[in-house]
C-alpha cells in the first residue's frame, strides 16, 4: 500500500463515529521503515472554521482497521 492510498481514506473514530480528518504525513522509524504514527489535518467544517488549526498525531497501534474507503481508529478524545 502506498502513502497516497492512505491519504485518500477518511479517518473515523470508532468510539464516537466522528470523522477526524485527513492524513497529511506519516512518522516512520528510520531503521526499520515501520510506520510509527499518522499525522492528521483536522476535518474542515463550519464549526472548526474559526478555531486554530492543530494537526493531530495518531499512533499506529490506535488503528483498528484499514478499509477500502476509511481507516477506523480508537481514540479517547
């Protein structure tokens, strides 16, 4: 799977069903090439328009399933 394949998927929190945002980058362990975390740009909607934009980091272990259209994560936000 390519990074571009991941970037086209919605990130959804399974605890509340909310869309979290889009993948803009990944952290990779230099020695092994293993993905450590995903960097997420917050979802752009009307309610977050006026708030300061803060990117979120999601640990690879928080991902429960990568599907065809979505990536399901378990986050206590």
